[in-house]
């Protein structure tokens, strides 16, 4: 089920990724948040992920895992997955993927000029968010894999 959700999400956001690539080339996938559709769905995802991975950290929004065998995608291998707590505000998307780009400032420069781009600043990280009806994509600094990789 987890691999299917990842692949479904990447297929769904493919056209928007092409739009992003007109600004800056995507070098690879870094991380993905999976949004359960219900509490029951979350329980199913939790049962599956335990069989497929090592638990890394519990966060305020869900638990992060390192996959024993990465999921191979057209954007590279996906190693880190977060199973989010059920949140009705996320029902529009099945997941949110983080991608690696060489020069994130090119995307950050779109904030305020293109309504699909916004900037999020937190104490330990910041992100450029690309959001449409079909897509929820993030470009983080530092990368989620760098942060969570240190916890392995």
C-alpha cells in the first residue's frame, strides 16, 4: 500500500514537477509525507511500515521511518517516509514529496510572484512550498534526509 501511495502521488504531481523544472532542475526525491485518509487507514499504514522500515523519530505530525529497501522512483530512490497523523485538512492529497534541487534560490525567487509558491520558515528548517489543487511539494533546507539521516 505504501509503495502504491508513493507512486500514485508521483504520477499525480508529474505535470507540476515539469512546471517546476522550467525554473530549476529536480535532482531527485528526498522524502515523502503520507497523509492517511482516516484513523483506520493510518493504523493500516503503521502496520505495513513497521514491516518495511526502521523507526527514526516521532514528530509532532507523525513518525519518520527509514525504509529497509528504498522505493525506486523515476526521481531516484526514496529512503525516508513519514506516516502523518490523520488530519482532515490534508484529504485533498495522498502525500507531499520533498525534492532536491541544485539552486533552491531560483524557486524561492518565485515567492510573491507566482501564487503557487510560498516560503515557510521554522526554527530548524525552511522550505519553499509549491502548492496546487493536485500538488503539494517541498524544497527544504536542510534536506529532510540530512536531518533524519543523523538520527539513524
